[in-house]
C-alpha cells in the first residue's frame, strides 16, 4: 500500500457550505481510498475494517481515537467482535469536507503494513 498524500496533511477548521465538497471532488478523493464508499445520503464516507478478534479491534479504535483528537475531527464508530465501521463527515459544512478525506487517509496509514 502506498501512503496517500492526504495522510500527510492536517485538518483545518472548516465551517459553512463553502467548504463542502462537490460530487466530482468526492469521487476523486474516494478513488484514492480503496474500500471507502459514500453513504446512502451522500453526506459521509464509510469503511468497515475487519480484525481477528476484539483485542485488535479495540486497539484500532484507540489508535483512530488518538489520531482524531490530534486532528480535532472525530468520526462515528460502530464496533463489535472483529470489526469497526468508521464514518467521517463534517457536520459544520453539512456534508463532506477535505478533513474527512485527510482523516480517512490517516486511518489507512495506521494500517499500512
């Protein structure tokens, strides 16, 4: 896996509709993030990560949480034994901003082996 240039960037405060990405930009960023998809309402990106057990799942959640706090941009997480679904959106823009794609790329970098 190659580290996305997005993974080297940091989130910036983004408020208001002017920071919301259009569909062409969303599709372009998604093309560089394998496995990430647009939510049904088009206001979030989502990916389900699989792990061999709960211990590994919890470690992933903690790593994502640490990164999210560093970036001051927080995902919705849904977890269970062996999986964690990560959902990024920017409530302050009413959809997706560059911050969501930066954080998704940083999540991928956590797992870059």
